[in-house]
């Protein structure tokens, strides 16, 4: 025996699910947000690349300074090497004319102006390159540490525009 079907139920059709809603095309607001985020990522990558390129000389001179061995014997050559490293680092950021000719007190004054808290001991140890007696091992280690501190604080050197008094003095 078959169950008698309700004639009202026989007239009903099966339930049909609606069509799946497509995610495309994306609304214009989402496109705008994606372009802004993409532009920000590209700009940040460009700035990071510029920053790394600008600081490449600083990284290089610091690695050269750290690789420089402390002499076991008294050597005046060590302070000459440190001074030349500092001068080459400065010439990486400024023109040769601004830095190469600086010697003695003018060089030390320029170096002092590049950092907030200049250390007078650095000047005294760098001046030992002109004296007969060379640096001791402790002084050489101190000079290396002071030079490293100066390089980390002073580099990258910002281009300084000469003021009107310096321009008048040149004339």
C-alpha cells in the first residue's frame, strides 16, 4: 500500500538555492584602497632603498674601522690610519674641496661641529700622529673606540650651506 499523498504537497516544487553571488567586479572603493596601499608600499620601499644607499658609506667605514687591528707595538701609523678613515668618510658625504684641505685645528673644529658632544680626547689622540712617541696599546684601543663613536654620531653628514660671513671671507 502506498501512502496517500496530500494533493497540496504534490503541487509544491523542490527548494532551489539562489545563484552564488560573484565577488567580481570589486567595488570602486576597494580598488582605491588597494592602489593607496600599494602606493604606500612602493614609496616605503623606495625610501628604504634611498636610506640604505645614503648610509652605505657609514656602514663601510665602520666595518673597516672595526677590522683594523690594534698594533701590538707602539706605532704612529695607527692614528694616521684612523684619521684617514674619518676623512674618507667625510668626503663620502661632502665635496673633496670642503674636507680634504682641513688640517690641524681647522680639522678638529670641523669634527667637533659634526657631533653634539665632542670628545677632546679624540683630538689629543689624533694629534699624536705628529709626535715622535707613538700610541700605547691602551691609547690605540681608546682612539679606535672614540673614532667609532664619532663615526656613529656624525655620519651621515648633512650638507652645510655656507653662511654669508663665510662667503664674504672667500671674496
